[in-house]
C-alpha cells in the first residue's frame, strides 16, 4: 500500500535537527515533505524568511517510500525538477516534545518508527525500547503550503553578488556576540582584494553601542571562500564592498542552525535575497552541547554511530534583506569599515612581524616601534587631511 | 590617536573587567579620567552613598599612549592640573554608560581574548562618526576581531578627595609620632606612613589638603573631630567572610573592633521581609584575633572636655555599612590574585580601612599590581542611638533607649565577644569591675567597665586615673602589636557619643537621668598607654591631651578604665578581662 514507514535509532540527532526549527516559531506548524530522499521540514515566517531542513534517508535504518504514482503532490526539488512527495503539517513543539522525551532515555536504545498513510491519516510515531512501546498520533491537516516560487523567496542563482563559505563555529561565536551586545540591525559586509590578503568579511551590528564590528578572520581555514561577483555569478569584482542590511531577528534565526554547522555558505543575489546553506557533517557536529554530560557520555557509548553514508543535516535558509541600502548608507558603512581596515592592516603587520620573530622573545621595543611607525604614518595622514577639515 | 591602552595579559584583563563590573553595579555612569600616568575610573551612587574608584597605572597596560595635545574634538574633557611643584598635567575625562562599557568588557564563553585595547581618536584625523567614541577593539584567540565604539560624554574631572583627606588626617594624627625614636614602630606601619605621605604629596588634587597649614600642631590636643582609625588586614580574612554572605539575605555589615579581636557581622536589619514575619533575622559573624590583623592605628583618646559627661565608657569601635557594595568591592581583589606585579607596583593583597566616627564614610583600599581600588561607603550614624548600628554601646545609650534598641544594639557579635571575654577574665578583673561605678550603670550588655579594665599592661604610665578627669595620654602611636592588647573592645564612640547620648537621654525616662548621673560621677580618663611616658615630641599631650593614638586599638576607653583599675592596683591582666560585660 501507499504507506510511508521509516525507523531510526538516532533520536538525539533527530532532536538536534528539529531544534534548528524552533526559532522559526516553536508552536507553529511545520510542513513536512516526504520523498524518496528523506524528510524535509519547511517553515516560513511572514514570507520573508524560510528554512528548509533535510533529514536524509540514510539516517533511517529502514526507509520505505510508497510508489510515486499513488500521490498527487509534487514539489520542485533543488534541481528544479518536479518530484512527487507526501506533504503534511504538524506542530514543531509536538514533534519535538515527543522525540525529546524519548531521546532522554539513556539507559536503552529507543527505536522510533514514523509512519504516514497519506492525506487524512495521522502522522504516527512509535517509540520502542526493550520494554515499552509507545505510539503517538498527530492528526495532520495541510492548510499551509509554502511555495517558494510564488513569493520569490528564492535565491536567483545567476545573479549572485557575493558568496562566502565559513566555518560554523566561528560564525556561531560571532552571532552569539551579536545577541549579547543587544544588536538591533545588522549588516553583512564583504570586500575582496585581488591578493586576498585584505579581504574582509564582517558583521556590523547596530545597537545601543552604536556600530560594532565583528570581523571574521581572513584566513583560509576559516573563510574558505569569499568572492564578490558583478551580479552575474561569474565575473569577479575586487575592492568593491558588498553590504547587506538585515534585521537582527532574521539573522538571529540562523544561530541555532549554525551551532551545529560545520560549514556555512552565504550567498546573496542582486535582489538582496540571502541564502544560507548549512551543512553539518556528522563528525563535526557538536551534538547539542547543553545536554548534560553524563547523558552525552552514555550516548557515545551506547548510541549507535550515525551511518557512514549519512550526509548530515542539510539546512537552507533564505531571507530578504531588510531594505536595500541607499548609496548614502552604504557609504557610511564603507567608511566605518575603512577605519577598521587601516587598523587591521596594522594588526596584520604586527602579527607578521611577530611571527617572524618566532623564536626570539618578543621585545617590547619592537612593539613600540611598530606603533610609532604607524603613528608617524598617521601623522602624515593628518597633515594631508587637515585642509579638508578646515 | 589621542589615547590608546591595551591589555594582553589575561589576569589583568580579568581585573579590568571585574573593576568595570563593580563600578557599573554602583551607578549607571562610569567616569574615566586619563592622565599620562594612569587611568582613573570611578562611579558614585546617585544618592552619594557609595563611591568606588579604581586607578590603573600606566604600567598595568601593555600599551599606553596618551597624547592630549592632539585633541581637538570633545575638548571639554580636557583639563590641566598643576601640581605642587608647578608642573602641569593634562587630563582627559569623560563619562560613559556603564551598561555599554560592561557589554563590551566581558569574558567570552568559548574563546579567549588575546588583546583588548581602548582608544580615543579625537584628533583632526578622526572621522566624524568616531568623535567622542571610545574605540574598543578586541582580538580573540579565534582570530575574530570585534570593535565597538560606545559614545562618551566629555566632562571635567571633579575629584572627590575624601580619601586624601582621610590619609592626611591619618598622617596628622598618627604619623608625626611615628618618628619618635623612643617608640618602636611596626616597620609595616612606618612603611605605610611613608607611602601615604608619598601618595599625598604626589596627588594632583592635594592642593586644598597640602596648603592648609592647619595641620595639627604638635601641641594641639586631639579632639574627637580628629578621630581617624586605620586598620590593615589580610584580604583573605575579609574575603572569606564576604564569600559567605549572600547579598540576598544580608543587608548590612558591622565591623567591630574589640580589645583583642575584630569582628565582622553581616546581619539583616529588618525583622520583616516582605510579608513574612521575622523570617530572616539572621546574622553571621567572623571574629578574628587582632594579632592576625596587620598593622593598625586606632584613635583612642579624646579629652573629655565635653562637660561633665566625661565618664562614658568606651564602646568598641563599631561601624555599620551596606553589604552589597562592599561585597562587590571585595570581589575585585579576587580577580587580582594572579595579577603580574611590576617592579614599581605594590605588593601584597592587603585591605586597608580608614574610618572616623560612625556616620562618616569608611574608606577601603586595596592596592596591587598597579591597580588601586578604593571604596567609600557611608556608615550608619549613631546619633539616633536607637539604630542597631548605634555604636554607642555605652551604658548611657543603652539606658536611654531602654528597650529594643539596646537589645538590638547588642549584636550577636557583641554577645559573642563578651562571652569570650568573660572567659578570659580573671577574678581580679571582676573585682575591679565591681568597684567601678560604671558597672552599676552598665548593667547592659557591653559593660563599660570592661574597657576600663582593659588597660593594657603596656600602659604603665597610662594611669592617671582621676575620676572625672580623663587621662589624656599623649597620643602616641604604638606600633608594636603588643600594644594592641589594650582595650580594643570598648565601644568606640568616645566622647561625642556622650553628647549625643545626652540628647537622646533627655527624651528618655528617669532611668536615663539616673544613669547620666552616675556616669557623670564616674569619669574615666582615657589613658593612652604610652609605653613610656609620652616622652617625646608631645610632652604636652601627656598633660591632658587626650589624644591617644595607639596603634593599639580602640581600647582607649578601656584605658580609662584601665587607669582606674590601675589605680586600683589591677594588673595588666585586666586588659583582657574587661570584656565580661555581663558580669
């Protein structure tokens, strides 16, 4: 028959994935697509930000998807092809609560089986450990269909302005910082240079403190790729900054997802749509740190390893920029960043001079020198600019 | 750059952050003053009840540049101070939102700060958006770089020099004696005098203090208004105590100096909290032997010129202040534990305390590794005598406030101390007490007589015991700890309290009157025990100048008592005895 059945023992991983959805509305409905490749969870807020999270079928020990012909639903997959699928809506917190409780059972391995029979039937979770079997049914009602094509919340892949691949943990630290300083609006700033040494990727926060800059390390191991295009996704541009302006609440929604990310891909198109692709490779995932230690320890012992071929949680988040920046605002931001650049260059000099001296104890004199040099530079600059000021 | 300072060392960073946190707990504005030698941060509570000041020397920072001459914007923060030697010092001061400063000065969770730098660029090169901004740049170990630029408001520095005044007074009262060759002063104390005097003379804001020539002449008798007390004690002693005090439970702290011990009590004043009755009337105290305290100078004697009232007993020196700020302040010291010490910087992690009378601010100071932290806290005034804090333990007070107050006044500490004292007392003491007129009066807990008894053995000379007359022993700083033995226990309110008490007593019933009468009859002279008869510089002091400055503690009152006792032939042991109030 046309029944979908899948079972998994990786409940903790399942919970981790579902947690990424919570910033998008804990008590709201999430749309689940079931297709041959796995389960996709989709959630959209106010038509300006959308998350799509894929749990690949490799996570499940058994995955049985009914013959395609029996379902009329179709969706456009990542390749633009139409694909048949099953759709249903459940509330995130319902799902999360059930899974959460069961995944706390650290003494035993719990197997969870998901079944769905198509329109009109409930979505059923069956939890089974050595002694107990629990069955949870959620009635489903499909009243919300997020269609990315209609509202345009989709990245125009041939009009990309900038693209950046960055390590998840570093980005997470930066996002956390935004939250801690009470950020209200934020800017993504990217600028490349031909040599790559002076490329900058930064998050600028506007808060009570005024503008704060969080500059992510310009370092191959952290920013794997940073490219700016002329709006056609191919022609590289140098020394032209790109600025995206976002509401902090939107940006902050990606924080939980970034937390489990190994890599994050930012892409922004000319229409100011930002797409964030998050890949959490299984070996890199900091599996839900807040979990208490004993549980995690036990888990590592008892819980089965995630399957080898499991690609990890794949998340795509698309959001609109708050508004397009006018040239004046853009200039402001550029100006703001320029003040940093000079300083940053100085720091780079400082660091490189330091590394060249590796083995020698770092002489304070040298330190002073570097600064006096920069000071003199600055003084020169001063004399040049004085007329401008007066 | 008009100003740039950077910290790389983690311990120092911790000290910096903690300092800012404490300042922000006092007020929502933090004021900074930068000079070429140091940065001073301070904040004062909006009701002027507490003032915390932190001074970071330039050597505290791994980088420190101050170029006031370039400043063209925000010049209202510029100020030139001329020191006593005629040198000009440029200062730049501003005020910044405490919350913003703490936001950018906090330890990150999963990362380490490699470098923390502050700068101001109010020169002509400054871009318009950065005028009057404090540029905070933080380099993380993860190579993330954070930059903040909170706005500040240039202001003029209006120093509050109460701390200098206290130190000035301290030197005046105790310092001059310290050089008497006849006395062996505790070298630590001498070092302290030297340091304080150096600090006074180097301070930029000492004009009003240094110029006044009204420093006490050597011959001028000390008066109660001269009272100043100094204690130096190990930071750990206080910290252990404070760590056990929960801010949510305790409101106030009482510092008491008894003859041989120093007691700190945290207590809850109110018996009502919320709608609950008497749930939280708690107190917790630590008592430490004076021998464990560092050097100290306590103001013993005052002439009892105040009319007939002289005969009051001395109470222990007691001060009551709020726990909250004190606890925060003590926490600063904790963050200094491993701070690297530069050559020029001091030294041990001691806590110095200066205080005068109850009701006047108490000054705490810690100094280490190029940081100096000061806290000025108001203390409860004893005027009302009814307040728990009233230090006037003296019989008068108690008598006057027959009821609750007195009982309250007898804080658990006192009881404890008393009881302890009693244990030590010798029979002779008891006798002496019985003889003393006070005792009758002093039925109250803290019997004055104790004080009397307390004459330290050291004070041979001290004994000019005339009733009604106070012995004034010339105030001398007795440095040796031995001296301390002298009556620390008595309640400190020396003479003035009497006056106050009188007032209060007036309102009171017959009881009071009787009591007063009695007191007047029995006057105890405050003998300072100068080990030697005030041989030196201030011979006059002996005559009747009650100034007693003993390093020794508070026991001057005791001295009086001691004098009497001495007259009675009580031995040195009496000093110990005096405590048994209950007897």
